[in-house]
C-alpha cells in the first residue's frame, strides 16, 4: 500500500485498486471503478442511517464523541456558554469569528429590527385550532413566510441570503410566542426593542397586564445558555434535512420548515419531553433502582441517556446540570431533579450502562429546567428550534458556497421484482 492510499483486492476478479485517502476518507465515487464487467455499474457503499458516511466538508462544528468534545468554530462549548450571549455565538457560527463589540452591537440592533412578523402572518396563525401543537404551527408558519418574502428564492445572492438569515433568527421567537399565546386565547404581545433576545422572548410569552415585563436575570441567562448549547450539532437529522432540501436551491424558509419537521420527531427534538414522562413514571427517588432493573430487562427505555455520536458524557449535559442549580434557586425545589440525579448516579456506576457507554445527553436535564422555568412540555421542541435555526442557516449558507455540493440524491439497493409480465385486470386473481 502506498502512503495515503487504500489497496483493495476484488476477490471476484482478482484485480487490485488503489483508492486515495483524503482527510481520513475515501471518495465514494472511487468505488465505481471496481467492476466485474464493463457494463457493471460499479461498487457502491451501503450505509443505512449514514452511520459512517460524510456528506460534506464543514468548518462550523467539531465533535469528538469519544472524548466528549464539542466546539463551535474551534471554541469549546464550555467557554462560549460561560462568556458569551446567544446572539454573540450566532454571529460566530454564521461568520466564523467572534464579533468585536461594535460588530456585536450592530448585529443585535439588526436582529431587533426584524423581530416583528407581518400582520397577515398573525391571521394565518389564527386559523389553527386552539389546541394545535406549537411545533406544527411553527413549521407551517415558517413555510408560509416563503410567500411573504419571494425574493428569498434568489439563494445565489449572498446579500439576499444574509437578509433572510437575519429575518429568520429574529422572527423565530416571535412566531413561537404567538403560537403559545394562541393556545390560551391570549392577545399577542409585540416585541419590546429595549429587551435582549431571550428577555424579549419571555416578554412575548408571559406578559399580561403589567406595563413593562421584567424577566428574572437568572432565568433569562439560563435560557441564553440553553440556546447556545442547542445552536448547532454537526450533521444531525434536522441539519442533514436542511442541507438536503437546500441542495435543491429551495429558499431558506421552506428549508427551515423541513428541518423543523425533522426536529419534531421524538427521537430528535422531542427527546427531553420523553425524559419528563419517564421521571413522572418513576415517581420518586426510592423507585429508581427498580426502574433501572426494568431497563436492563428490556421492559422500558432509559430516556436522556446515550447518543449516536457521544460515547462519553455529553459536554452540554454537564453545563445544563450546573445551570439547573441556579434555576432552582429562583423557581424553587423540583422533585424531578432528585430522581434524575439518582438515576444518573446509579447508571454511571452500573456495569450494564458503563459497558454500553450510556451517559446523560443534553436532553436529560434540559426538560426539567424548561418545566421549572414555566414552559409547558409541548413547547420544548420549539425551544430547540429557536436556537437551532442559527446552525441550520449557517450550514445552509456553507452548502451554497461549497463548489463540491450538488443536489442530494442517494443511491439505493433495489430489492423488488425483476421485469414482470403485465396481466389485464380481468385475468388477475385476488
């Protein structure tokens, strides 16, 4: 084998092939040269759920699942969560560098400028039933914005892309808050330009008759941290959806709607809600050992543990666990945290879970914090979508600037019939 090349011997023909190795990968199309005959299509790789397939090159997010490392543009997530605001991190993800103070001030002002949604969009929201799920409302409303901003279809213009990136980041909290208030028949609250990003979101959610909504600074900062932790996470299901839809040159609104639809599934954005259901089912701290045994017998699932990528403690879960103490100091004691900590303690010491590298992930504590802050579980996935739209849009923008990218079109292995003889309907048997 030569350096940085893979030597492949095809035992069917006895031929040998040298495949270049670049960045620890081989190019999938290089397999096509491996054929049995000239009219053979060539070898393909089979990878259901993309367990070991890289679909793009990206400089946005780095994950080392074995070591429990998450970095945005090279910065450790722990450092960003401690020192930055969410909009500061959003700038970083979109531009590649942390902003100077003047840049950050201009960026925050620009986002505030676009927080309002068109009055006709409010009428669209009013068409939903009072008990409509907020995630369905969000997906539909974001997709509908494609008709409000038809120039967004000009995706090859960097200035047009940036304009609509700002609009989406600005309007996601407004749409979410209006979805929430629609459920309770409450009047919509217009954004307050004097408030920060998370404070303004809380204002639009919960303001009633008070002349000025003042968010608790501890809770506002906790929400800001949670938004930072959820801003991007490499090529997950919803981000891959964003890239797939975006590869057809669809506009950012329908692309984000598609990504949000992927996020809405219980295996993705809805996982923290499932953690709360599990904790409610356990009921009390003393019942945790019995539940653990049920998990080991395969009777129930341990929600909030394990991750496709992380085979170590999810670094986001560590930050959320610390943030939980600050939140409960304001909101008061929550019995679920005792159950959660006992569940974590036993699981991390039990050989069954250690052997399988099942560690707490970001969903394990986030739902408890959201509930303590006053968010109802139906809103949890939407709270995920608000910050993740930044990551989706950063990935979408990167996709459109990547000369290697084309419209996504995976191959398949056909398992159906060979050519069949057509039978007229009068001759077909039941």
